């Protein structure tokens, strides 16, 4: 008999990882599947970064490093924060982890006591609530609306804060909605947070460089320096440099918090891979032109996908300001019937219909806290996107009202 801890029973496997696996399984069975679920760039890791990894191996950088990351990488991260975000951190205020996901895990695990609350704006990246639950915390959801461009309103944040609030999570450009807060909007949220000094802020800036229409990115500790002492600014190389498989994320924040996260990591994974750290050092300090070139490609795909979806009766797609996802509303099709006689009642039914009728894999909005939506990733080739949009259109037109 294997006993599973109650802590683990509180959480579910990541729906995006599961959907990706499902698409791979169907493909292995010879099915003509189009999967638009992938939360990672379709591009290769740039050559200079791969070269740096080979060189690290040649140079014998294959041993344990400091748990919190090599001094060289932590310095480079502190430089990145100084140059790009006008944030001053010493290298003791920086931690390197095995992906941004582990940064968040370390942060919650080292600060949350049973029953502490974590405010998670909706829609949210699937892992925030589950990592909070794993840490025996309680996610508290703050709704947003399409009309509000999926952004949390200051008054809703104010209402959600209690004596038990430990963290507020911010994530913009947002996965799944692509929402980006302007400086003014951040200042308004910061004004609420300044009134509640017991609340810490975790800002997940992983899509910082994937931001459209020449918008300039601003992170909350930069907009409101009064919050810097209680903000953990999370980032990583996965999305900006197409390095998801290298598993390298990082953060900067208050010294004591970083020290606790390093302590936790010393008893779990130890340092992130030494080779990935060398590669990340090159990513942050080497040529940056590919980041901008790839952004232009994403922008073209974004325009294509949103305009195709907005032509499909029953769907409505907001144009994302950043990241590489669209999060259309499919409520207009609720009540419609499939050829097999099933009624579409929610986003789960809709996503199932896409798979059953067209072998198109998308993700159900419920996984992100908004069940009337679904998520499509456009981090894939134009050809696949065109095929995906054709299938989406056929699946919708095939429904009977
Ligand atoms: N935060 C968000 C919002 C993400 O979408 C992802 C990846 N899907 C992560 C964090 C995790 O990034 P990493 O690969 O660095 O663990």
C-alpha cells in the first residue's frame, strides 16, 4: 500500500503538461493531431548560447556550484536588473533555480504557514494556486473581466487582502491572457499594497521581453520603490531565449527571503545545472538581437491568429499585449450541439469537441480560472497556426445552434 500525503492530494498535475502529453500520445498512435498547447518558443536556443554550454563542459564546469548560483551568473542577473529594470540588487539578493517554477516553489515553501493566503488574479498561470496549496496556503482568487482587459482592479485587490494575506502574485505579460499592466495601472495597485505592509509581492516577469506594439515593460518594484523590500522579482531564460529545457530561472528580492530560498534549495535540488548556468550567463550578457527578431515573428502570428478567430461566429478574441497565447471567449457557442448530439455547455465541452471533431488540442479556460475561455499558444509555425485555425473554424461551423 502506498500512502500519498494529504499535501500532495490537494494538487493536480499541470493541465498544460498533461495536454502536451496527450497530443504526443495521439501523434504516436498515428493520428493527425494539431496541438496548440505548447507554452514554449518553437525556436531553437541561439547558437552562441549552445556554444557557451559546450565550452563550459570543455572547461570542466561540470561540478556542483554554489547552491544559489555561480557568482558570475548572479552578478550578470544583478546587472540585468540594473540595466533593464533600474533595480539595484547585490548578488546576495539573487537566486538561481531550476526554472522560474522552482523560484515560485521555493518562495512559497519558505514563507507560507498553514492557512496563509495567496492572492492570485484570474486568469492565472496554472501553477500558482497548486504551489500555494502544496505549501499549505490558501489561494484567494480575484476575478477580472474581458472588458477590463483581464486586469485586476485596485478595489478588488483591496477587498481581497486580509490579515492572513502573505503574498500577492502578479504576472504580466500574462499567461494565458497576454495582459500587460501600464505604469499607471501598476502604481494604482502599488498604492493599495503600500497600505498593507504585511503583504509580499511576487511578480512573475518571465514574458518581459515578449511585449508588443513598442510597449515598454515596467516591473512593480521599479514603479513603486516603496515595495522593493517586500517584492520578489521572478524571471528566467526559458521564454526570452528559447531555453525551456535548460531549466533555468532566477529572482531577486529581500536578502532574508533569498537566504531562506537558498536554504530550502540546499535540501532539495541544490544548484541549477552548472552547464545551464554557463549558458544563461551567455544569454544575459551576449548579443540580444534575436530576442527582438523573434518578437516580430510572434507579433505577426498574433495578428494572424486573432484576426482569424474573430471571424469565427461565436468566438471572441482579445488581442494580447504580450506573451504568446490567445485566450478567446467561446461562450457564444454554449447551447450549440455537436453532430454527435452533445450540447456544448462550457469551455471543457468546447475543447473536447475540438479534439473529437478535428484532432485539435487546445487548453480549457477552467485550468486558468475562466471556464468560458480556451487557450491557444501561437509559439508555433505559421503553417501549423493556419491549419489550427482552419480546424477551429470547421469545428465551430459544424455546430448546430
Ligand atoms: N511563469 C509563467 C507565467 C509561465 O508561463 C511559465 C512557463 N509555462 C513559468 C513561469 C515557468 O517557467 P520555467 O520554465 O522557467 O520554469
